[in-house]
C-alpha cells in the first residue's frame, strides 16, 4: 500500500502543478503477452501453443510542461487496460499413470485480467511543420488490479474406451489477490516507452510496456506482462490555453524576448539573440570587425600577422620575420650558418660552399692525402687482409669522407703476378675489404663502389714475371 500511496501522491501533485496542465481522453487497442508461458496446469512434457490477448485501453492522460519552450513535459494519467493470454496444451499420453481411470488429452487456459494503469513518463515534443510535433518519451508504470477471470477447459479420455471423452470447464471470476504465491498482485510495475505524432489537439502514439515486477507467481515461476498498445487521443478544454503564458519571440530566432538582448533582430544563442554576421560568436554590436571572423581577445578581429607570412602572431615564433608554417612561422633554418638553408644543404651540420650544395670542397691537401693513401694501401701475400701499416692511411681517407658528406669513393683492387681468374677474384675481395673497413668507420655503403681489377694493371716494371708487393694494392678515386 505504501507503493500505491507514493504513486498516487506523485500523480496528484503533477496534475495540480501549474496552469499549463492539459488533459486528454485516449483509447485504443493493445496486444498483451505473458512470460513465461502461463497455464493453470503447468507440465514440462506438454506441447504449448500461445495466443496473445487482444484487448482495449482507455482513460485519460495529462501533460505538464517542464521547460519554458514547452518541448519537455511530464505526462501521467489513468487508463483501463485489458490484458491476458490463451494457452493451449497437448499432453504426452506416454506419461499417464496406469492406475488412473482416465487421462488428459488437451487443456486450454484463458486468463483475462484488467488493470488501472498509471503511467509516469517524461515526454519530449519535437516541433515539425505547422502544428505537427514528433513525440518521444518513456518512464515507469504502476498497474492496479481491477478484476479478472480464468477459464480452464480440459478434454480427458477413458482408458477403457479411448473414444469416450470428458469435457470439463472451470470458470473463476473471483481471482485471489495477495502477496503470497498463487495469488494476483494488487500492484505491479513496468517500464514503458512511447512515440508518435501530435496534430494540434489530436495525437496518436504507440506504447510499449515490459514488466519490472511479477503480477502473479507460483512456487516455481514468476509471470510478467508485455504489452504493445496504440493510443488515439484528443485534448480537452481551450485549445489556445497552452499558448497563454508562452514567452514572445518577435524576431523568430528561437530565443524568447525575455532572454533576447536584440529582440527585434534575429540572432544566435551564443550571442544572446543578437546578430553575428561573421559567425565568430561575437555579436555585431561588440565586434570591431563584423565582416571577418575574429577572436574575443581582439574584439572580434582576426589575430594579427605582422610579418604577413600567413601565420597569426599567437602561433608565430618569429612574428617579425616571414617564415613557414612547418617551422612555426620562422624562416628555414641554417644550422651551420654557411648561407645555405638546411632544406638545400647536403651538409647541414658542416659549413660549406654554396657551389657545392653547402658542403666543403675537397682541398688540394686532402686530394694529395687520397692519392698518397691509394698508392700505399697494401695486403698480405695472397690474402684479402689489409696490412696493418695501411690503417693510418685509411683513417685519413675516412676523415676526408666524413668532412665531405657529398663525396663518394671508388675502390679498385689489384693483385701481383700474371693475369688469371683467381687473381681477379682476389682483387675483388681486397677491394671489398677496404670497403668494409670504411663502412666500419662510419661511411655509408651507398657512398662506396668497389671493383676487382685482378692483375690487369701492374705498377711494377716486371709485374708480369715476379710477385711484386707493390702491385698488391688498391686505388682510390673521389667523385660526386
């Protein structure tokens, strides 16, 4: 009873809240089902056939606006609602008790139970064209037991004479009510939702409710209603009553005159009803640049760009010098200060010459070191291992290449003795040994070309006859 008292208290409070309350008469059909399957003789071996109950609902509802625009409403009311179910069962005769004189073949349970439904919903009315509005809402519903009946019909067959049937019907129009098992609840609750359209004083809605609490339970099961209904309604009283206290909106900008700082000129919510031609959120009356979008900090004008590089000063790290966006408004950097920007400088960390793409030019002294090293790098006899005496010479070559990153080097391997394939293979391996030495010292492999020349180019006078160490060498050539 305390739940019922609370529901009635909420409904009565809302019905009396404010002069904008409007009431309507509603009626329509509805379809009801029950979960799980309802039967006065539940049996797990039975085959069930369920027929939903089609009934009517009628009563009245009331709307009370919640906001000034009258788009959000509290809706409640009282509705007579006819619900129920029909369950047809076919029994498995294999489970009959042999000691019984007769057994069940079929039974039909028809439940009809009527309620007074009290919905408590929030309803949103979305204005469409003219007086048409789209309705969407939801909430909870209390259902108060009104009356009901059960009709239980059975067909039984005699074991001694299977063709002889007994038809029995038990109708109960005084259903037991209470909180205990096998009694119908005085009140139960459902969640509901609705949608539809309103056309002035007339409306049509589709309503769905799903039980939150059971309306009936046995020792084993709890049963709940599911209902899909249709409402056709008409509002009562003066059709203009809803408009009496609606605030005016002279400029039709959706902002009522009591909140509109420019009630005669269409505006936006952001500018409190005043015009804003450039759409920057600053009303034209306060905007020093009303035709150009700007910021509040600069009174509606754009952020300045002193160096005219297209990057506003508040984002420009070099506001007095024209630059690029990728460098935050600063010019392209020149890390080595050689007059060649880093984007064009192939040696951005080493000061160089503009004519050499920002890299240092090879000096005469460096070229002499390359030539000197090329003539003195030697290998062990019939080996690809570089003589240790050549390491210092190669390190000088490495230093020259590192200081001139754009330079590349060609390595030619040579052997002593007569021309033969084995010497060509050996010379290639020697050239590759020098290449590997340079790579291990930090020179990129893409800057090095190694070629084996075999014994095709002796520098000794009798290299074709003798194995002269001077012929076991490499030659180095710089190029770009």
